[in-house]
């Protein structure tokens, strides 16, 4: 049965969410589910995006300091999750946008802002200034100029919804790859033990060159790293991962952290938790949904949490 699944497969490519997407379904030659999946991704991008003037999240941002905005259940549930995690103050903050835009690292006009500019914009990033109304499904940013940006967890949430769709259609095995956010569905049909092989990017080499790899069961793998977007000024390197507790790029010896969890949205959240902590956290993998983590440091040494390497 395993080999039969591997013989038949469909692969589709798509560009959305600002990245290249690849979906691979084993055990079928019917491409209709790929189209349904890409249509669903496009729909979620339409309602979540902050890269266009019109979306449900942009409606919330446009109304900041003025009035609450009623949104769909998908947007409300993801906003609520993002705000709750932001309030934990571990490094992820869905309201950090005004500070990130000051630095603009990775884009034209990137520069080191003045300290007073950073302090001024930091006032707009307080997650406790977001009012959530579960009954009406409304979101209100209490200060003018506040901005929600779900980009830090939306890809993981969307990957989980694609898996839900696939399981509803009876998919036994497949790979959801949203620009490097990987969600593995079912057992791998290529190996008798059902395990999948995931490569970990070498931070000093072109994308696709791995520094190590691990064998895992059904799970999601997400990476946070400093090596793809950065700014160099007077010999000092500023990467794009801004610490919402300081307004400056987080100081770390880490080049990247990859987390492996049962759901992709959790992998998104937990890789940021571990990255901003700078190391593995005591008791982190006591949660059965957390499979493990890999830490790649600037000096290229690699540490494994909960992996028998």
C-alpha cells in the first residue's frame, strides 16, 4: 500500500502569501483538489493581507482609534490567537508593524532609526490596547496608528486549514509547503517506517543547501532565522527580526531555529518563542504536540532538542 501511494501523485505550484507554494498529494492523479487548495489559500490571503489596501485586517487597521470592526470568524479567531500570544510577551507581537516599517530591513529605504523614533512607535504596539468582543466578533485597536499584521502566524494557520480540506477528501499522504513552512500529512509513502526527511537550511549557503536533516513523523516544521534579510551600516549587521520588547533587532547567537509540532500554527508560534529565548526552554517539549526543535548558531554548530542525533 505504501509503495502504491508513492507511485501516484500530483504536484502543484502557486504564488501567494508573498512566497512560492508547492502542494504534493500522494495516491491520486486527480488535480481538482490542488485547485480547491489554491483557491482556499487565495481566499485567506484576500482577507488576511496587509500588503493591499483592502482586506478584513486592513479594515481593522483603518479604523484604529475610531471604532470596532466586525470580521469573519476566520479573521476573528486568528486575530484573537495572535493577540493572546502577543500578550505573553515572549517575542512575538502582531502589532509590531509600525516599528518594523521604521527599519524597513530587506526593502528599499532600509536604515537605522533614531532611538526617539523607535520609542514613539513602540507606544503603538501594546497588545493590551486591542479590544476583542467574542459575541459580536469585533476587533478595536484603541490608539490611532496601531496596526495588526498576522504575517507571523497566518501561513501556519492556513496550512492547517489546507490539511483539514485534504483530510475531508480522504488524502492519506501529502506535503504542504508554504514557502518553507512545511506541513506533512499522514505517513510518508516513500519509506516503510512512514517517516519523512526534513532538511535544515545552512544559514551561510544559498536556499536549499542544508546543514543537517532529521527524520520525523507527521508534523509541521517552521523556521525563524536572521540570515535572509539584513542591513549593514558602518560594519554592523542588523537583521530583520525585531524584538518587540526593545524595538531593535534581537541580540542572539542564533542563525535560525526550526520547530516541529503537530500543527503548523503552533510551529509558527513556538519557533519564535525559542528564537527569542535564544535556546531551548526547560520543559518545552513536555507538551506531546511539540515534537522537537533544532538550533543553528552563527558559528554553524547545531543543537537538537528531543531528537536522537
